[in-house]
């Protein structure tokens, strides 16, 4: 198939096998054999992580479509004693792999008859294990939330959108952006969510028959509200209800002729496939690679060919052909005009994205008001994605008929009355802005509860959205505890985690952490590259995170670090000694660069300076050292597509939940909420967004060190050490079991 972003990181982990080979140029290399099937060594996969495309090559192979071609491929594998095959590609590549496996015994029989292999060789290779990883920027394979390469493609798209936004606002233009997606609208849909586009065209859900009138009304309405920018996202496979293509040129002509707007078209094309892979894709590829190897090691002749994929933050194994069938069912549903079915068959993630976009982009605030006032406040350190959450919360609240109130400067602003109405147009363009447009402070409410309660009453605040880091969580707890004394605090509240540290109990991910992670990873890439000429150099990098080692661990995995020191995993001088010796041995290979990450509060005595001095002393004559403290650059920058999308969905979901809670808590003409489940943290836990009472989460909190007592990512730390060639064992006690995909459509068709 096409070269895709970050094939390489999935392949790296195959080195767990004693005998691992590369098959160059895809199936063509399998068929041709010879030098196309070559040994894969530890050193040959080093430095692959930051490379886009596919280092081992890929090609469309007509020969493999024939039985004769597959016989040649089988012969080459048998001669080399290869009985495990890991295939990274799209549904066509994976379907071909399954067919190869199904025919395997027959192919061996034919090869024995033809005298190409012996009976002994056939017996040794009697069964072929197949595992697939999905590499596709379109995210068009059912059964996984994200395919390898999709997040990186979104990064390319959003970079262009941000650049276009500047010039479009300067010149008051309408921009039509055409993105890839011949059969799947994922890139277009998430791009539209991430930039707050006025309209999106996707193949799964063609617009209504009068879409031309509706589109023009919407664009004109936006201009009348003072917007200087219109953005329309078009998937290349967009079509109308009668199956005719909707092209960028057609849309441009419509907008120009009817509205007279200055309109430009940008077709991104293959720029979406290129570039450096994002941190998310590197981690995804690495995790999927490890899971693929485990699946192969555990496979039996009875195990169906599987594909390893991502659901929430969990690796799952699914029967390959079930996923392929559901993917085909989507195409069938679209062809038959069952568009609602097509959306559902794409999976929960796609469906949630679509429903969120529809609510935020296509509905104007109702004329009838609810007489409910919802306040939004940012608390703690600023981070990228906060503004996206505020924007979607504001617009979702206005759609519900509420009056939305902006609280400036955190809990201090709530205490001092820095509160004002915020409108639909006030938050236009906020999705792509870093930092906090509302202003934020770290102050906790404990000492100003009296003033806060007075202003809640004064401004008739009926519900509160708190977006921020650990201070937001602790502040929420303090407000809940104050309900006993202050009746004004008896209102529904929701805390949305937003912090680079990713240290909020109740959520596996926080808004802002992905942006910080990409900043660290990109910086590590540049730092490592700076040693390309000098060689034999070790870099010690200090990351943010407080006492939480999430950033150091995940950046270590994404950047290919040799070690990552964190508070949660205690280390001493013996561990440091082992790490230094590891680097000494590494310098004897062709890979003469080292990378060490240290979380800022990992150890009070083994500081970054101490570790730098230790490594410098022990590495004399073998390698030299450099250190970098990344500092507040990790909190800044424009939000990544993940943080924009995550923030948008979290903001919208929080207000919908509050609206429901307000109905439940309305008694005798007023709002009264004092049950534990009326003040919650909204977080992602494994596979779903869930609301968990603040009071219950307190038990899972180390308040002194500002971290949860249980953290999911600690279980994947060993992957980083394995990939750095440490001799350790991987905990497989929670390995992914084979699951199933529901093949029937929602209507049973």
C-alpha cells in the first residue's frame, strides 16, 4: 500500500524475536525473495522513530494477488524458517495476509509436489501465524479508534489551517480546504472540529438536498455577526444524496456566485502523508508493535488471524476478517443510502465526533431561554486546549438556552466578581489558541469561600464548569466540602482536567498533555540531530510534570530514550550505575547517541545537575554529556489536533451533563444539589468519557504529591526499557484477549 507515517515504530518491537527479518517493498519482497528478505537487527531499527514514510519500503504487488505469486512467497518463507508474519497496511493488505494464511497448507502441499521444498521443511513450517497492524492516514478501518498515521496527518492539516486562518482573517476570505478521504471522512470531520469550521462535507453523511441554501445562509450569518473568516472542509470523496461528487470547485462557484465572497481553494494532497510522525503515532506504533509480537507468540493453529488496535487507551485484539467485513459494510451502507448506519458502523469515536460537530456548528442558539446561568472558570497553570473546551462549553450552553458567564482569573476572579456574559461570537477562533483566554491562577478557594458564595448568589450562578489542573480538582473538592456551611455551593459542578502534567485523578488523559508531549518529542529530535556530526554524546533532558512522570515516560517512548527517571518508580545509585554502563556498551555499536529524560521532581537528591555530573564523570573518554531544562515552553504553543478535539468534546459533554443535573436538582423553584454525584470530574477512563464524583476520587489521590495513586501508563513503562535493549521482562498479566466486532448494522441489515 502507500507509504504511511510511522510504519517504523511498529517494526522496532519485532526485535523481541530472536530471528526477525525485514521484508522490503511489501508483498513484492515476499514474492521476489533474495535480498528483499533481510535480517533486522537492533541497530538497523535505531533512529527510525522520527522518520516518516516507511524505511523498509512498500509497493503495490500484482504478483501476490495470484496463487502462483503466493506460492513463491510461501517458498521463500519456508526456506528461511519464517512462520510468523506481521503485516502493517490497510484493509487490502490485511485481507491478502488472511488469504495467504488460509491457503498456507495447500501452498505447502503444492510446493512439496513441485519439489520446491521437502516434507521435513513443510512439517517445520506447517502453520503460519498472521497479525496485522493498521496503517492508514484515513482512519478508515473499523475496529480501532485510530490507525497508525492518522494523528500525524491531522497535524499536517491543522498546520495548514492555522496558516490559512491568519491570511483569511486579514483579507476577509472564505477558504475551502480539500483533505484526503476518498471513502472515509475522518480527517475532514476531526479537522472541522479542531478548527471550528463552518461546514464539513464527508462521504458517510451527504448534506440534505437543500444544502446549497443552508450553506449560504450559514456563511452569510457568520459574516453578519462580525466574523472575517469562513472555513469549509471537504473530504475528497464527498458526495450528494444522489451519489454525485461534491467538488471544491463546485462549492467555490456557489459561494462566489450567490454571496460574492472572495473564495480560495487549497488542496492538501500528499502533504498529509509526509513529515515527521507525531508523538501519538510513535507511541501508538510502538505499543501496537509490542502487542503484535505478543499475539504472535501466543498464537495457536486455532487462533484466527487478528489485528491489534486501539480502543480508548487500551490495546485490543480483534479477528482480522471481522474488522474487514465491518469496513466493507460501511461502504455498502453508503451505497444503499443508509447514512445513519454508515456513521454508526464507523464506531463510537466517529459517531461522537459527528454528533459533537453537528451540535456546535449547525444549530443557532434558541429564542427561548432556560433562565439558567452557567459559569466557566479556568484554574491552575495554562495549557493548550483550554480555550477549545471553553468555546465548546459556551456554545453548547447557548444551544441549551442557558446564559453563559465567563469568570476571569480563576477562583480569585470568582471571589472578586470578575464575571461577565460570554456570547457565541466571543469564542470564535478560540479552538486553535494556546494558553487561557479567560485568564487563570493557581489560587485555591479555601480562604475566599465567603466571597465566592456571595458572588454565586449575586450573579445567580446555577452551575459551574471548572477547567484546569490539580488546583481545579482540589478547588472543586473544597467547594464541595463547603456545601455544609454555604448553601450557595449546592449547585452542580464539573471539573474538566486540563494540565500538561496529566495528574488528575479520574482521567487517563488531560487536555494539554498531548501538546506538551509533542513539544518535548520535537525538541528531543532536534537535540539528537545536533549530535549527528559529533557522535558519542548523551543528552540529559528535564521535563515538567511535578511529581507525575507521565510526560517523561511517554516522551521517552516517543523519542527513543535510554532511560526516564520518575518519582513513581524509585531509583538509586545502583540504577544510575546500570544506566551509565548501558550507555558505555551502546557507544561500542553504530548507535553512538544517548537520551536520558528526568521528571523535574523525580528525586530531591538525584537532581538533573547531579545526573549530568555523574554521567559526565563516568563517560569520560567514551562519551560527553549535554543537559537541557525545557521549562515553560512545554505549556505554550498552539494545541495539537488531539487536544483541540478532546477539549471540544469534553466541553460539550460537560454542559450536557450539567443541563441534565440541573433538571434533577430543580426543587421548589430553585436549584439545590448536595449529593456526591452532583460534583464530578469528567475524564476518559479506558474506553469512555465518564463522570466520577469528586468525593469518591479523593481516596485515589496522593494530595501531598499531587498525583493519582493508580496510573495506567506505568504498565507500559517497560516497553521503553525493552526498546532501549534492557534485559527485563514485560508484564503480560493484562494482555489483550481476542474481542469481537459487531458485524450487523444498527438496523440488523
